[in-house]
C-alpha cells in the first residue's frame, strides 16, 4: 500500500459562509476553529475523511451551518 497523502489543515478565524469572526472569548473557551477546505472533489474528500477522524463539527452561530471544527 502507498503512503497516505498529508492533509493540510489551515485554520481560519472567519467563517467562509457568513464572514463571522471568532471572538476573543470564544477562542479562549473553546478549541473550535474554522478550517479552509481544499479545492477539488478528491482533495476535499480526503481532507474531510481525515478531519472527521480527529475533529467534531459544530454549528456556526452566525449562519447555522456546520463550519466549526473542534478537536475530539
């Protein structure tokens, strides 16, 4: 079997859907962050499979979509 590709996890302070920024209090109280997903279907699929193993999705208070990722 081949070596698995490295999955890049680029953190962001801003929701890509609604533009809401994490407040300082949210950053202190929670480890949840927004992450930028890669472009392309295959890259996105590999990224999502790797993320779901080590992270839990949370709902963004701004737009109501599950764009926040918190380590398990």
